C-alpha cells in the first residue's frame, strides 16, 4: 500500500507539474484514437483463440459547457467464439455512438479527469460474415442491425498541455444480437485537444 502511495505521488509530480485551467472549457474540441479488448483479456500469443476480442475507435469530443462534453465515436469490434468445428465463429460489430459525459472528478491542476459516460449507439453486427459453417448451430450466421444504450467510465491523464492518455470501459446492451445481449469493452488511447 505504501509503494502505491509513493508511485501516485511520483506520477503527480511528473505529470501534474503545471496547471492548465483552460482544459475542458466551453468551445474546446478534441480527437481521440483508442484500441482495446472485448469482454475479457485476449490471449495475445493466439489472437484468434476462442474468447479473444479486439476493438478500435476514433472519437470527436466537444465541450458544450465547462467540464462537460459530448463524444461522437466510430468503432469496430471483432470477437472469436468456440465451436466444435475447426473454423472459429467470428463476430464483427460496426458502431456509431454518441455519449454525454457530465462533470466528474478532476484534480486541482487539471491533469486527471474521471467521469461517467452515458449514450446511445447504432450499428451493424456481422456474424460469421453470413457464412454457415457451424453444423451444431451454437451460433447462428445471421447478421443484423442494432441500436441500444451504453454506459461507461472514462479517464484522461494529461501528459502535455494538449495531449492526454485516455482510457475507459463501456458496457453496451445489444437487444437484437444473435450472439450476446451485452458487450463490455475496455480501451486506452491518445487524445489531442484543440484550444480556442
């Protein structure tokens, strides 16, 4: 526990050396590139193993009020499933989403922000690229459009005046999915802010 406190103190002195009161103000915009995992940590030694899942996203952020922002995202997700046949079922999802991020926790020098996210997504789920190769019928090959809510938690750690490491977790409810009604994604990436 003591080593964790020392580590946090060191990080705060390195990253939070200067205060930037102009962050997260009305009219500011930002762009993020993120990558992550789906539902659980995949086996990086075998990226196509059952249960392995990956995602990537591009976000556009704009601040309508101080410390509150909207985030529009385009994302791609893929996950492999287990099957008795040699070919592993593949699920791919393409999403457009819109999240509102209310005022959350932030440090005095504004180098760390943590806030909940809530939004809606619309997209398309491709199951096995519409190819039927599963004789046991565990996973169907029907692709479908989908729409639903999502909730999450997002954090930003500023490593420069305009550059932040962003990370978070999002839970989606997918009512029309042939495979899974819930999808959890964890992500990390880079956010660059534009000041006005």
